[in-house]
């Protein structure tokens, strides 16, 4: 079977700066993947990777992108959407409404609140795509899969995000198979957390952040599945954005796949608000930590693989020598077999 390498980029908001450091480490090992998959912020980083192909170029671009995001407001309120949502709330909870507060709240969440628009603008993400991952480059880029989840409305989507509702089913869309008008929508949908960002309409259905799907086994937030099932990858390098996750490398799916997992050193991320912290001090620290962790883990993994390879080569040479002895009917053959055992 032909060796094929896939890179998996997890989701995690501003913590995605860690993946810029991860890719810098990959570039220093001169690692060039055959395919990529990403969810949420991993889809944004992955789009730049797919479009530009060369790991060294991508590492330079992503470090610049993340430093730019830190120095400009990455989370920008859309004033019109905020105003519309406030008007909806005020109107719905008007004293003229005949039902009580609890009933009003539940009714609002199930109707108006379920369909309310996100309050943040997706312009910063769109700018990155337009400047570093053009439609043409993506269509001609490395095979790229994006994880996203069909929306059930803000209310249910929010409950899913909080773990209070069963997760949806993650879908994986291969960017190179999409219509041009759906490519950016798919990447934006993958990063569209409920309440914060709008769901994106693709093929008549609305989609949101891939992290909302298959949370119990991380198929959604860490989309390794399509690289194995659709791209037949034999090796994966997976970048996580938390110290522990539900990702199970011992799953039957990975039975014949070699996996290297890069996880943040304990304490790198210590707040539930970290995904929203696009500040200069945090971004710089996370890029550097991603680089250090990845370089250490990759070096350890490659040293172990090198030792395994040398052992296998030694065994092959030994097998060849024994076969030669056997063919020449050397009486010492039986002794050699016993020594090996």
C-alpha cells in the first residue's frame, strides 16, 4: 500500500494560534502532507494550508495572519445584527405580551431566538480567505476536508455546544468537490458558533460549527475520519487544541493507521474563555508553545520510528542471511534459529 500522509487540525477559536506554531515545526521537518482536514478555526488554518500547499510558505503566512488578528479586532460586533436582536427581544418581552416570564423565555428561545442572527461579523475570517486562500487556489490545492454540522436553530445548537443536548452528526465536505459559491460558505459555517456567528446556507440547508457534531468521540472537532475513509491515508499527524479530548486513537477506524498526536503542554490553555482571547500576548505565547510542543513530539516520534526502522532492517538482513544458510544446507542453521528464539 502506498504511504499517504494526512494532517488534522482541530477547532478551538483563538487557540488556533497554536496550530501556526505546529505548522512551523512541520516545515522545519520538511513534512509535506497529501491531504488536510480541519474544523472551525482548524478549517481556516487548513484552507491556507490547502491553497498554498508548501508547508514552509504556509507557516510564514499563518504566523503573519495570527499576529494581524491579534493586532486588529478579530471579534467585531455587527451593529445592525445586534440592534435587530435587541429589538426582537424587547418586542417579544413587551409588558403587553399575555404570558408569564418563564413561558415567554421558552417561547422566545424556541421561535425568535432559534432563528436570531449571530452578533459577530465574519469579515475578519473572510478577509483571511480572500487574501491567502483564493477560490482558484483552493480548487487546485491539496485535498481539503471541512467538518460542519447541520443547524437545528440557535437554541438547540447552543444546547449542543454546552453539552446539554445530544450532538448532531458531523458532515465532511471536500472543498475541491464544492460549487465555487459554496466554498467560503462551508469554511465560514465550520467556524460558526451559535449566537456568535450566522449559520451558512449550503445546498438548501443551514450549517454551523463542526464541533457541534459527534462530540462524544471528537469526530466533529478533530476530523480525522475523512482522511482515512476517503483519502486512504496510512499516516496521520493530529494537532489538538486541548490537553485531553475524546479522540480515541485505538478506535477500529485507526487499526491500520500510524498516528502522531500533538497536544498542548498542560497549562497552555487554562480558561474556558481562551477561544475568544485574540490578544497579542496570548497569540504570541500560543504560537511559540505550539512550535515547542510540536518540535519535541515530532522529534521523539521520528526517533522512535527510526529505531523501529533500523530494527526491521536488521531483522530483514538476518532473515536473508538465514535463508542463504538454509538454502546451502549448513548444519549450523538449526543453531542459529535457536539463538534467535
